[in-house]
C-alpha cells in the first residue's frame, strides 16, 4: 500500500453517491508534502519522456499539477471552464459533460500557450467518468501536440473512465485506483 | 524594477476596462520558476512570523499559493466559490461582490481545516477592489485565527482595494503594485 492509499484509508470518507471525500489532504486543505511525493512518483513513471508542459483543469487539480510541473521543471497550463474570463483571441474548446453539476461544460485553453511541438503530461487529482480528461485529450489533439500520458492521484476505477482512455492507447497512470468503495471498505486495484 | 514588474512590462497587455492581461506567465500558462521567485520573496518578507497555513481563493491564485505553501513548508487551504461542491458539515462563509462577474459570490471554507491556533498568510495572484481578500479576512476572523498578512503578486493600486486593507492595519505585501495602466504605459508604485 502506498502513502496515498494509506491516507485514503485512514482519513478519507465514502459518502452516498460514490463520493470519496479526501478534502483534508487533497482538494480543500492540501498537504503539499504529499503532493511532492505524488509528483516524484509521477516523474519516475514518465522518466525520459521529454515532457515540455503539464496541463490540468481548474480548480481542484491545480495544486497537484503545480507541484508536478515544479518537479518536472516545466510550465503549467490549466484549462478554464467557460465563463466571462479575461481570455481574448484564439481559443481551443472542448465540450464535456460534468457529472458533478449534471450539465455541459466547455473547457477552454488559449491557443497561444500550446504548440504542436509540445509533449504534454496531463495531471489531475481525481478521475471518475473521465469526461474532463477526454476534453483535455481532445484539446491536445486539436493543437496537434503530443500527449505523453495522464497522471491521476485518485482514480475511481469502478466508474470506468480510466479504462476507456487506456483502451484508446493512452498511458493513464493512477497512484490510487479504487475498485470498490463503501463506508469502511475501500478496495484498491493492484 | 523586480523580475515580476519586468515580465509585466515585457509580456503583459493592458485591455479595456483596466484589465492587465498576464496569462502567459501568471494565470493561464503559469511560469513555475517565476512562482518560485515570488514565493521566496514572500517568505523573506514574512520571515519569523511562524506561519502555519497559506490560504487562497480558487482558481487562478492556486498555483502561486501552492508554491508559496511549498516554500514555507505548510499546508494550503483554498476557499471555494459556492456551488454544489462535495463539502459537507460545518462551513464558514463570507459573501463578496465579484466585479468580474458583477454578482454576489459566497466564499466557503470547511471549518474542519482551520483552527483558532492558525497563523495564516493569504496569497493571491491579483488584487483589485480587494473583495476576495475582504472575504478571506472575514473567514479568518470568524474562525478566530491570526491573519499574518496578505501577499499579492499584482496589485492594481489604482483600484484602492489594497489601501483599504492597509488602512485597517493589515500587512498587505504586493510584489508589483500598479498605480497607472494604459496600453504602452504601466507605472509601478515605489
């Protein structure tokens, strides 16, 4: 059992609706030292892949993606969710379905900050249905950049998003992949 | 002129409506090395203040606040903007006016992750009217924690938010405080 899995077991809660609550160290109060451990693990997994940029989606994945970018020595680009943000000029968009809010959300990245020469590692805190990741992969494909892979802290394996992306040939690396979750019983995939 | 001021002059754009666009290094594509320089500067300014936590507001301030928390060796807590997030239990809220969206927004922090013993440094990328900071200061006051100060990358001094907070006795430290901005002419406060 790795450190993240141990923290999930010891501090996480399973709430109705398959929600894994880890907001004491992951996505509300953020344990930066744990983020550094996750980032080192991610760097080791993707060693030698000449990553030029880390990408994520606002907001809760940003701390982990920031430390991963710091560890890899590359810039971070985070996709925004459509609203009246101060983004001008050429935008690359991808529409996804948000299961959290049960509505369509458009992910937006300014074309200026991505290039076909980029080798991009996508980093996020959670993956469930994989819709956000599908949107980011779509944006990277529209730019013509190379997707090196996707690194996730906590995958809800039982929701299938990660396996769909793996089936399409993407290197999806999850540090804690949960196969089954109910109060008092969280089972990780080997 | 410091490094951040130089980057604002060389790469920033002034858009209509007093918008300072720095999304090539600050709040869309994020230059993590620059964030580290800002974090070191912030650590030096607040040296010896026994900070126990960094706080910010989602979303664009999170990368800078994450590196500041890393530099200070403390956890990060980011306030959420009210929506159907997976936050249960005791919430501490503060209502602010968002000038970006011209509507009321409620900032939320789970009471579980703040304590009256905390000595909190608030970090954000931008300050204009200071509404978000006023909300965070309000939350810290409701918890009974100590506010060590506020560290801002780019203050739009001409919008007055920072000076209002300073007048109330708060140590507001801005790395680039802009007194005047029009295309081709950005003037920093000494």
